[in-house]
């Protein structure tokens, strides 16, 4: 439950409406046992809306949030996996070196020396290299669509040949 809660929580994919209590009920009903089951919950919609404490609006909100979470940035996905010692800060650092999931997973499986990266030590490197990525690869191949955040260019980037006059007290 804690692993699924982390995956769905704010430090993970931030799926609104999938609280720990809701996840516990979904597990109890046999609808969720791993991450990929989350993205298949729509097959239980008709039965789910009839359950006590749920209605069509609340179920649709959760399903829409799940659908929205399938479009995420690489650092969010890495953080959501729950690799020991790799949180949101470390995952953001990783995507500075590995731009795609494929690059990251090849490095992790290829014994890349992660301890050579800024802010990474041998324990973090060990965690990355010894994590089981089977479920993550299934998600990346079938359910997750990685988005690249747009970086706005600096509007006044070309200042050559410009004259600046500063008046008043400086």
C-alpha cells in the first residue's frame, strides 16, 4: 500500500483522488495489485460507481486524474517509482544527464557509475543499479507518455550593439 501510495501521491505522479484510503479499498476489491492496474481501473467503472462512498462524479474525477497522470515528465516518473534514496531532487538531477527513459534505463542496466554525477554517492548509485525495473518498463512501454517541459527563450537574448543609459542614483 505504501509503494502504491507513493506512486500516486504528490511526490509521485500526483493522481488526485487516489488517497491511501481509496487505494486500500481498490486493493481490497482486488482491482489493484501493481502500478499497471491503476491505469486499467476504467474497466471497473460501472461497478465502482455503485460502491458506498463513491458516485459517478467522484469516480470520473479519479479516472480523469489517472488519465492526465499518464502524461508526465521523466523526473516525475523516476521519483514515483520509489527507488530508495531517489526522490524528486535526485530525479531532477538525473534528467539533466539522461534526457529520455531509454537513456536512463540503459544506464541503470549497463552499470553506469551514477556516483560520478553531481550530488550522487555510492549508496544512491547502488540503489539505482539494483532496483527492479520490470514494472517500470511495462509502464513506460504501455501506459506512460513522457512530456518535455517547454523552456521559454530569453526575450532579450541579443544585447550586442545596444547602448544603456542609467540615470539617477545607482
